[in-house]
C-alpha cells in the first residue's frame, strides 16, 4: 500500500545511524553583517532568520519550493530542491544564549514534529523518491554579526 510504503522508506532513512556521536556531523558556517541585510527588531527575529536562511540557500544553488508550511502537528520552515533531492529545512534564530544557543534549540520533541511533517508533506505531494534530506540552519546573532550554520542531513530519530 502507498501510505505504508512511503512511511516505511522515511522511517528507514531517518533511522540510519551516523558513525559519529554528534547529531551534527558536517556543517557550513557563514557570517553576515546585520546592517547589510536589513532591519532587525525583537518582533521579527524568527522572520529575519528564515529570510537569511532562504537567501543563503538560494545563493548556494537551492531552489526554494515552499516556506512556512504549517499544520496543527508541526511546521516546515523551508522546502527546497538541490541536485535531485527534496530538502526539508528547519531554521532557528537566537539573539542570546538565555534559552540556549540556536544550535542547541533542536530538541528531540522538535525533531519528531519535523519528521511527522516530512511524512505528511511527502504523502500529500506524492513524493515517492527516497532522495530526501532534513537540514538544520542555526543562526546566532551577536551584536552586528549573524553567524549561520548549515547542518546537512541531520538525524531526526
């Protein structure tokens, strides 16, 4: 049956264990001057981060398919395509470490919600290809500098 097949494939993909202990094996790090990117205020920190992540992905050759896909059980910040893969990207932006850094904000609960949304998105859009990937972009803002870290192929389970 179609539904069982895609869920089984996704579960197998996200259950693959890494040879490293860290959930973040490889990442790309970029720094940006905030004054060159636009206005930032407390009400728009998350939107600022998602906009920066989207620009970064586009400049890196990704094709943005969708942004801010919401359902009652979760959300996907960015859906993109690159090199024949569909990439589901979670973006977290922090201006302080008061509640943990941007990198530390990807909790087990959040990973489960992301996986649930990826399953839903693939079923809804009839994505049968096993070439999907989950990425995480952490943006830490410190004064005038926004540091973006792009973790590719994160482990969700």
